[in-house]
């Protein structure tokens, strides 16, 4: 059985939580803009707070999304915590019947934290960190431009949607300037289309292609045509109108795929750790991605949301 | 939409990349100082940059020192959360193995109920204290501040803060014992 002192600590903690949860926003009390001297005192006071609360104030006054802050700082009711901190800090710097305004609080928090970080950055850090290959791969997914050259995927001239499945790249004159690398994708931009080639570390065989199937098809769609070769499968689904869904599954280590990218900007979609490229050209939605050594591509004249839903549904 | 959609402009991507290139070692160092594990620290660094990507619209409005401060706040708190979760996992693993072999080690339910009731009684007594006494208790046991920090906030010296804390504890304890006499 816990002794009184332990129970007292628990009770104090509970009392604090109750106090925070029952705190009413103090709209009647005026907020004041602090002088430089007052801000300097406030910074000193902030430095007396546990780091968690300085972080709370910093994030609140710079980012403002309380749900994210609560999650990150393991804190409930961030807004009321902010009000409480403002009350005790206002009182601490000698304000009577007024609170600290947002801009003064922001300046003080930023300075308090910057001072701490300045001290940290002046330390000598490990110069040579040998990040794991997995980390490098993953960070490349999060920050596409970080380790690769910048890219631009605009084809200027093409007028007609072309989906070409070309056997070899040598069929085309090669424009070095348009050759860019993005994550593990090598993208060659030609006047009428772009050529996507995935530099895969995974290996797949043609027998793996049939293991992946669409598990979501909009109502009314049926398989219209299927084509299979050694390294590739294409499926076309149609409904009774002119709507279609075209699906390509291709062994990545083989040949590139060529898709229309006229006047489009590619968006990156990351879902379950897989990077998807999405773009729209001439009313057609394109999604291309790589998984387990297979390059997938979907294009459809349905809407964006449906096209993404279809791509997401491709599973083993 | 089910996808986590990142539609980041070229300039924003460059900013994220710059933040990574300029600070990755420093951020890794912070994470590793908390976690002491390369794999976990790398995970945290990745998660940090996911958060940065998610908040890039706000981050780009900050000046460079604030941007770094943001990175530090994220990396520290993600690291601390991971550490907490790992400890929780270890504790719960230990508990499950203990429960399997030694049921008596857990606190009996009736004792828990008694403790809960006592805490409730103490809570009621804390409500009777003056606001300034309650503030001290909240700073000490709610925000887990030490007496030096409390003294700075309350503009008193450390010794006074400590004595006040002890006096309040004694006062509540006496009130509690008095009350228990009649129960």
C-alpha cells in the first residue's frame, strides 16, 4: 500500500489535470504587448519551465495545430495548458490583471529555444555517421530531392495521349539534359512523353505479375481486354459508357514505360511506404509506382479520387 | 482520401532537403543521445522529416533559427515518445511474465480501491487550500518542476519554496488524519 506522501503526489497531479481541464478561456482579461525588458525577463522565466512546456509554447505560437502538438508532446488539452502557462508567466513577470500577448510570447519562446539550440549546435558532433542503407532509401522517399539531382517533368509539345510500351530505349534519340533521376526512378523526358524506368533492388519474375490484382473496381466495370507477354501484363476494364481503366504490370528490371506527361506536374503520393507518382494530362489520370520489383501503371478517364482508390487496391 | 498526399512545391522540397543536409547529423546526435541506438535514431530522423514535410507551409514562414528550433523540438519529442513506448513495452512484457508466475506480485483490487478513495479524499483537501498553495502544488507535482524552478516562477527563493511545499504537505496530512479519525 502506498504511503501518504505518494498518494499526495498523485492527488496533486490529479488536481493539476482537473485545473487545466476546467480552465475557462479568459476573454475579459486584456493581453499586453511586452517591452524589450519584459521580454528579457519572460525568457528567463521560460527557461525555468520544464522543456516540454517551452516546446508546447514554441509549437503553439509557430505552428498552431493543437491536435498535432498534443500528439507529439503527449499532452491533453494543449489550448488550456497554453492559457495556464500564460497566466503563471504573466503573474511571474509582474503583470497584474493582464496576460502576455501572442507576439511577445512568440518572441520569447523563439529566443529561449534558439539560445538552447545555439549551445547545442556549438557542440562537436559526430562528423561521420554511417547511416544504414535502409535509412538512406527511406529518407530518399521522404525527401525526393535530397540525394538526387533536381528534376523537371514537363513535356512541352505533345497533343495526343500516348501510352507506349517500348521494348528498348535505343529506339529514341536520347536527350541528356532531359534525363533526370528522382528517388529510384530514372525519367527521360521526350517531346511527346516521358520514359519511366525504375532502378529496382527487388527482383520479380513474370510469374509474380499475376499475383497482384485490383481489388476495387467501380460498379459496372468489367475486364475488356487482357494482354500478357514475358515481362508484362496489361488489363483494360470498361463500363457501358466510354469510361475505361487501363492497368499495366511490368517486371521493373526490364524495359521502361513511356507515358504522356504533357504540361503536367507530378505529385508524389506516399501510402504504406510506397511512393506513387500521380499526374493528370488531357483529362486522363495517371498513377505509376513500383512494388517488389514490379512497375505498375494505371490510367483512366475516371476522376482523381477513384483512380487513386483503384491504385491503392492493387494487392497480392 | 486514403492516401497521404504530398503536394509540395519545388521550393519547399529544396527547403526540406536543405534542412536535412544542414542538420541531419546534429538531429541524429540529439536522437541518439536519448535513444542510444542507431536504428531507433534513424527511425526518428525519418519521422522528423515526415513531420517537417507535413508542416512545411508553416515552417517556411519561420526564420532559419526558428526552423532549426522546430526540427529540434520534433526530434527530441519523437525520441522521448519512442523511449517511453519502449520502456512501456519492456514493463508490460515484464508484467506479463510476472503475472504468469507470480500473481501475488500485483496489487490486489481492494487495495487499489482504497488507494483511489484516499487520493480522492486528499484531492478534496487540496481544493480547500488557497490558490497560491495550490499553484505551488501544481507546479511541483503537476508540471514536475523542482523547487529551484518553482522559486524562479513564483519570485521567491528556493529555500522558501521548499519550506512552503513541506508546510502544505504537512497541513494536508494533518487535515487528512483529522478527517480519517471520524470515518
